[in-house]
C-alpha cells in the first residue's frame, strides 16, 4: 500500500515537471520566432499572400483556381486579417504559432517512436532550428503545412499502435486539411499509404484492418476532388517554368542545407554542416536498435498485434517519411527545374528525428559508460568524427 501511494504521488510530479519543461521550450521557441518578426518588409510571395487574402472568398477561389495553390491558407489569412490587421507583424504571426507548435509535436511523436530522451532532444532541435525560425517569420503556408503533416504522421503511428475511431478520424482530418493547404500534402499521404501497406502485411488479422486503413487516403482523395480538377488543369497548361531538367544533386544539396542551417548561412558554408548532419542521421538510423527493441506494444485482445519489431517499424516509418516526398517531388518537378528547398520542408521532421536519435545514442552511451576512461573515449570519438563529416561532404 505504501508503494502504491508513493507511485501515485511521484507520477504527478514527473508529469508536471515534463509539462513545465515542454512549456519552457515552447516559450523559448516563441521568443526566438517573435524576435524581429516585422524587421523586414514583405517580399514578393508574402505580398501575393496578403493581396489574395484581402479579396472576398469568391475572388480567392477564382484566383487560386488558376494558381498551383489550394485556397485554404488564403481563407485562414483572410479571417486573420479581419481581426488582426495586415501589418507585416500580423501577417507573419499566423505562421509563427504553427512553428511553435512543432516543438510539442516533435516531442509527442519521438517519445512514442524512440523514448522520452530522444523526444526531448528532438524538441530541443525543433526549438532552435534555423529553418523553422525562418519560416515562422514568413507569411506563407509552409510552417502550417509542416505542422499538419507532422500531426497526421503522429496520428498514423498512434492508430497503428492501437486502432480507435478518434485516432482514425484525427488522421483523416489532418490529411484533408493538409491537401487543401498545399498539394504537397499528397506526398505525405503517399508515405503513409506505403507504410500502412508494409505494416498491414505483418498483421495476424490482416483483412480486418485493410479497408479501414485504405479508407483514409481514399476519403482524402474524394474530399479533394472539387479542387483537384483545377490542379490537374494547371499542371497540364503551366508554362511558367524555365526549360531544362532538375538535377538530383541540386535538390539534395539545397534541401539538406536548408534542413541543417536554414537560411542563416551561405549555401557553400552550409553544405559541410549539412554533410555532417547527414552522417549523424545515418548513424541515428543504425542506432535506433539501441533505443528500441523487441515487439511493438499491443494488447493481447487487440486485433492489431504485430509480428513486426519496433526497430524495423521505426526505421521504415522514418525512412519512408523522409524519402517519399523527395522521390515524388523529383518525379513531378524533373522537367520543371524551378526549385526552392522550402518545397521539401515537409520532409524535414524525419531528418531531425534521425539526427536526434544519433545524439541520444551518443548521450546515453556516454552516461552509461562506466569510468572516466570510457567517457574520454566517447569524447575522443566525437572529436574525430567532426572533421570526417566535413571531409566526406567536401569530397562529394
């Protein structure tokens, strides 16, 4: 009885401490994103957002039907302007709050995937990410789209852990909203579909789950049909892109430089840092086996029992989350070489999660190592790895 009483009193303190730390990270992220929010005037794309959003709803629909963007973000910005005005500060604040919300979403997802230590590291990286800070200060859709696709991926993982109608409905709603924010939301839905099908083949009761899982992308596609006709017509008739093809290495170089340093450095200076973090991500992918092991958690009476290991599931989830948007974007944009790395910002969360996994493995290994000599060995290894990352990327 005394032990049960101790557990009941200890757990609320732990929860409260975790909530306090998460709130502190969110507040730090808020201050970083708020600083100099209106220091620069609107650039062209932001001015276009403001102009479209000030139109009546029917004009927004008419305008976006001839563009490569769905109308939902402009609807939201229109309502926001009606209450908060259209100064630089106000317009950008609508992107600031979703960027702050990325911090707890990283923690929630990564805690489920790789444990609380890695979750805190991921939340910390999201807090100070130069990329997320930059796009929190831009009146465009990318911060909100990244948040919605991260939320939908979180609900997908929850639903495959234990199927409930609330989780299924949350996944569906996030997906529908994301594709009405931007067509790139379909890239994340494609990743989720591939992961679900791989996961489904490992289930003991397969047919009971297939229809429910396929209903999410199907209903999302049905919900987007009213607007897809405009998108397909625009893709077929658009001649605004320069001639030529899109080099794959340029896409990779620019995207990972953005993921690593945002726009805080010149590209030639950002590439070595990006190369080092890519090596971290690879080590993190391998190190997942040290952060999770055994079968995925499931109740015996739950039809979603797995034969799939936790390590295999997490690795496949993160790799598909990262590579599917890259692959589909490159196939779509290969003959339209007008490219900006922000288009692939939706693939940044798994990259940061893999980097967090690497840091977590090194951190836990360092503190679990017994004796000062072992810890010195970890420090020496870390020092030797730093130039290796720079040399590898410079050679590439």
